[in-house]
C-alpha cells in the first residue's frame, strides 16, 4: 500500500467529492478503490485534511446517517472548492508531464 505524494491528499479529496457528498470513510475507500489500492489514506491524515479544507471554505459539512445506519459527517464540495480543484489539477498535470519527460530521456 502506497503513501500519497506530499500535497496530493487535498486534491484527491476534492476530486472524490466532485461525485457528490460523502463521509470520510467513503472518501478513503473511493481513493483506495480508484487507485487499485495503490493509495491508502489513513484516518490520521484524512480527518485533519477534511477539517482543514472545511476551514478554508473548500468543503461544507453536515451530519447525516451513513449506509450502515451510523451517524456520520458528510462533506460536500463548495464553489470555491471546485475552483481550487481546477487549479490543483492543472498544476498536477503540468508537473507529472514534466517529470515524465525527464524520466523518458536517457
């Protein structure tokens, strides 16, 4: 199970929430499944990140009931969060393309 590249957790959370609101466990599971279990998000990193994104106004949150009838906080992407995701996705695409070019050279 891989560790996330520094600085990518926020972007992955924002991208996950483009699909709609979700609670923390569902967010972590989506990242794991979507990466074929290459990326795993530990609770100790996930919940502080969710709180930080909420404080920055990128996410909103409300309490609800999960699919297994447990009380859970559901997070939703805000308009500011959508704009931030677009900026981070553009930056990530430029960075990975640059790294790929270097790695392909002899």
